[in-house]
């Protein structure tokens, strides 16, 4: 039937034509540094991201999880005010002219039928279009979402949400759909999932992709953990790989008021490739990552996946909210937009995630420009993550800098260098023209307009350090502390605190008539420990005194934040004094292991130009709380702890990551069966009794010191085995320290292992005899076959044996497990598998001068599978003995008789001796 265009249907037909052409969509994923309960600041940052969306001429903007109120509101989510203020912020955003003609969704809590949900709220041109609640909540690690929210459990169902009265009046809209649904525009379809739903075994994006969603959107609140960013990136990539489509991942970044640092790394993936990605670590509050892709690429990719098409054809329909808008532009319409955006550089393949190309001013990307998967190393993550976290804490706390007791050891030196790294990042951000960083700098230092030009200059103003020595301190640590302070250019003091310690001991002696003595002077263990602790606690008191008054001394307002320097291993073992220098305002290394800190320091030495760091890393860790012996150290950390830092790291991972109690930890260490353990190797077996003693000692110390975790200084979260009591690791703090039942189970297992070891020598000897007999039989069998073949005049084809005319010194052994037993000259080469008398094997044969690699196995005594015969083939050693054997399907003569495989021409009949092999069947 012929159809004529009229003025009435020309627009509709034009739209249909445009949908069949190339359709480019430009989208924005926002990375925001929000602050819990800072509704005004959060609103401004969201509006800025929308303004940048408009600047980039994108038609869709998405943002992180709970961005309106901040993710870490915690029990504020129980307060009705939180929900009210969120709606007030959303109303202001919807009314803003900057939000016109852009499809926007934001993250916020919504209360529906007296149930609180974690939601995405989508709107367009002043009208709410969908509220999509989170369907799978996260309660792992530092997350506790089910404490405040409920999951939406009605799959593929929606209902009407009655808007709060003030919102309904302001918008002229009474209800909006809430539930598990997708948004359908005139040219594509969008599906939503929220953070944890990406990480689960049954991710929602699969169902939505099969139901036709071409763009999947994830607003996330994912925090930083060492070596985690690559996992997140792979999940995003694979989300778009299996079923095709575009996946938009928008994440928070920074410290929003808690121990975690949100990880950034917002990204866009298309058909299994990351095409745009934001930075993991940065100081700016708002970053937008722009991506442009063609919807036709998604449709072509999916059309080629036949299994996906079969599944999609059987997938039930998904509820769709219809919108009369278009996100894409046709090729022709895109030309004008592309010309207008010509000044924006399209992204090239980027190897460094810190590249300026990923900044908000130039972050656009096309589907033809794919990004590499390079991410930061753990050392770089330590250099930047805690540094950014400290900057957020400092500028939002209203304080004027940091005070750090600097001992010259690995831990306090790491903290000092992290502050120096922070200064480097601040100076770089100021050089890039980041106005917010410049303003924050002037505010912190009480110098409006001040812009730092070097990290050394800024460090001098922000970081105050002090070496608090006693008569037990060594000259070496004092010198290392002073040299490090000079190299990073911080404000450093060097003093002795013996007077304060003596004054406190004098008070005790006055009250009791006794004076405690160190163990070296004849005192008992209790006296020795008390004398160590009084030194440590005096340092904490003095640290807070200096933190309060040092800016006053220097004529500046405000005070300093006290930094702690206890690492995660020491916290796990309890190797610290309660209320010593581990007690502080914040601790940037409290979630990092000693091993990772050593690697970080080695990185800092190279990258920051700090030569003294080499000496710090090489020195044995020591608390220096006991008297020196002839001026030398008499105390080391590992000796005091009864465990090495490497052992503590391994025990910590087994305890937390692999969920081991004492008995399970012992069994895994004894057998090497754990994920984080290594199986015993020859010559490195450890006595199970020694392992048992170590495990018991660790858990005994853990139980004794667990109470210290309840007052642990808030620390930057970095390790998956952190013992942080506040949120990450909930345990009792009062234990029965002898673990009677658990240790008895270890003792019983020790007895079982001992009985098994007594029986094992007989079994080993029996197995050795069987192996020797098997090898002898194999050699005799092969020798017989070779002799028979030589009597037949040599075999031409069975397995295509070697036939080179090389002298013996050119016939080198490749497999060193095969021992040379002859010095005769030979003309052999390796043989390969064959299948009949009319075909050559994998060896070098005149008819097959360049055998396929799959069939050529030189000099190996293993059994290999021929490409055609379906049976194993034995390749002889190329050491002047015999050529390689063909497959079982090979022939011995041209009379088609079946044998063990044809052999190459040989000039010797002595077989190679196979050693260290359990026997080779033929």
C-alpha cells in the first residue's frame, strides 16, 4: 500500500527514519565529593555537575548513590528530617534552569508506605518520572544498609508513590511510579541498578539487558580498598560484555565523614570495553566523565550474540515508563552538535588514569577510542588515597594543620610522607587552576589568596613534627627523624621527655614508697611494662598539648589535628599501649599492613626523592622503650611480639578473609591449603608443633588485647583484614584467653599428624619401589620396540621421526629430566604424533619440513596428544638416542600393522634413561 507524506505525518515518519540511522548518545557520569548531611553543599555540587553536563551538550546525567544527603548519614536515616531535606534539595534542582532538557537521576532516600528505601529518582523538565528503589542491600565490610533501609523485593512490579504534600503542590504532580521498572525513550531504553546489585551473583543488569535495556545505569557508593579498583573495573566491563550495551557507573569520591575513602573511578563501558573513565584519586569536588556512543553499535553487537538472542526471546516483559523524549541524535542532526563541540578534545587511548584528559573540562570519549585497563599499584594507592582522605578531613574539620610525633621508624615516617604527598597533590591541583582547592588552602592557613607553589613550602606550614626522645632512644632514630623532616621540609622539633617521665614516677613513689625498675635492672615483667607505658602515654599527652598551642606560638588561629601512626598488624596483635601515640584524632595508616608500608616507602624514596627513606626501611622496627645496651638496641618489635610482621599479615588474612578460628588457621597453615597460604616446599617444611605454638600465641595475644580496638583511633580503611572495631570487624572485647576447647582441638590434630608421620615412611618406600619397577618396565618395552624397528631397516613414516644429519654436539637435550647415556653420533630429531602410514607426524621429515607447533614436542618425556590419532604420543629425547614416537594409531611397517608408533631413523639403539618420572605408559 503506497503511503504519501502529509504535513500531519511527516514528523512521525521523520522520527522513524532517524531511528534507523546512526544514533549517537552523549551521556555524563558524575563523580562527586559529597559530605554527609551537608545539604547545601551537596545541592551545589549536583547543580555544578548538571551545568557541566549542559556544557558538554549531553542529554543524560547520572550521579552517585545517596548523593543528595551523602552516603554516610547512618542513623540520620532514621530521622524524618533527612527525607524532608532531600525532597527540598531535589525541588530546587528541578526548578533550576540549568536542568532543562536533560534527563537526570539522583540518589536519595525515599520513604514509601512507612518503609525507607535507597533510591534513584529520575526527572525531566520539572516532572518526576520514576523512583527506582535498591533491590539488594549491602551489609558486607563497612556497609550496614539494612540497618536503615529495606530492599524492594517485588521484581518487575511498580506502584504509585504519593508525593509529599509540599512536593506535590510545588510540582503540580500527585504521584510517580515507584518500583522495578525501566525508562523507555523514543529511541532507546534505560535500566537501573544500584551499587551492590552489580556485585551479586544475580545482577539485575542481565535481566534488563535481555528485556531490551540498551543503557544500564549504576549509582554507586563504593569505597577504596587496596587492590580493589581493578575488580570494580572488570565488573563494569563484563556487565556490558556478556549481553552487550552501555554501562554507566557513577561513584562517590572522597571522605564524606567516615573512615572510608570513596573510590571514584566512574566509568562508561560499551560492549565489553571501557570507553571513558574518571580518576580514582583527586581533590576537586566535582568531576564529570563524558562518553559518546552509537546505539547502532549496541544493536549490532547484540545481534551477533545468538545465545543472547535466544535468551532474550524467552525473557518476560519488563515494566517500562514511556517518555516522549529522545536521547540520541541522528547522524545528520549530530553534525551540528559535533561542530559546536569541536573545541572539546575527544579522548585518545589513555594509559594513565591520572591523565588530565579525564578532568571535567575534557573528559569526552567516543566508542572508537578505548581506554587501557592500567590502574594504580598498591604503593601509589597508599601515596594518594590516605593523602586525599586527610585533605578532606583537614579542610572540613576547620583545623590549621597536623601534629605528628615522629620517631624515625617506618610507621611515623610513612604518615609524614603521606602528608607530604598530600601537599604535592594540593600544589598540583592549584597549578591546574582548581579554584576550590585554592580557596580551601587559604582558609586552612588563614591566608586568603595564598596559593602554594611547592610541596615543601606547603608542608612547612601544615605539618609540625616532634621527636620525643628518652634515655632509651638511640642516636640513629633521632637522626633519621631529623633528616626526614628536613627532606620534606616540615616544622620539626627535637626534645627529651625524661623530665616528664621522672615527674610522674616521682608521684607514684611519693604515694607508694616504691619505685619500679626495668627488667634489665632486676625488675619484674609488670614493672618493665609499666615503665614502657608511662613513656608512651606521656608522648600522647604532650602531642595534644603541642597540637593545641603550636599555631598560637606561630601567630596563627586554630589548632592542629594529631596524627596517629599504628599499622594494621600492630592493632591486630595489640602491640601498642592503650592511649599512647596510637591514640590521636585520625590515623592515615591504621588500615595498612607493615609489608605494604615498606613497599610504599621504597616507592616514595624513588618518586619523591627522599634518600633517608632507605635507612628507615632497613632499620629493625623498635619501640625504644627499654634501656639500651652499650648504646645499642636491646628491644625489637618482632622479638617483643613473638611473631614477625609477615606472620601477622598472614594470620590477619586467614582470620578475617578466610574466616578462620584457631583450629582452622592451624590446619590451613600446616597443609598450605588456604587462599592466602603457600603449600610447603621441599626443604621448607615447618614443624606442625611450631605452627601450633605460633597460632596459639597469636590468638592468646589477640584475646588479651582485643579491648584496645574499642578505642582505636579512626583510621583510613585500606585492608580487607582490618581489625577496626567500629564497623568492619565486630568481635567481643572480653575473651577467655586460653581458648581451651579450640586449643584442645589443635592438640588432637597434632597427635593425629604425628601418628600419620610414623606410618608414612613405609608407604613412601613402597611407592618408590613401584616407581622404579614401572620405569624399568617402560625402558625395556621401548628398547624392545626400537630394536625391532632397527631390524626392519628403520621406519619411514609412523610418527614422522627425526632425520636430521646433525652431529652429536648439535643434538642438545631440551628436557633436562632426561639423562644422556650414550655418546654415539646420531641423525635424530624429535618425533611427533602420526595417524597412519601415509601421513607424517610432527617431527622433522622430508614430507613435512615445517610441522605444526601443536604436533611438535621436542625432547620431552611427557605423553602428548596427537592432533589426529586421538591417542598419546611419546616424543623421545633429542640427545642422540631415538627419534620421537608416533601416536598409537601409527604403523610400524608399510603393511599397515599397528604398533606403538613409528620411530625416526636412528644410528644408535641405546634408549635415553628417564629420571624423576613415575613411569611413562605406552
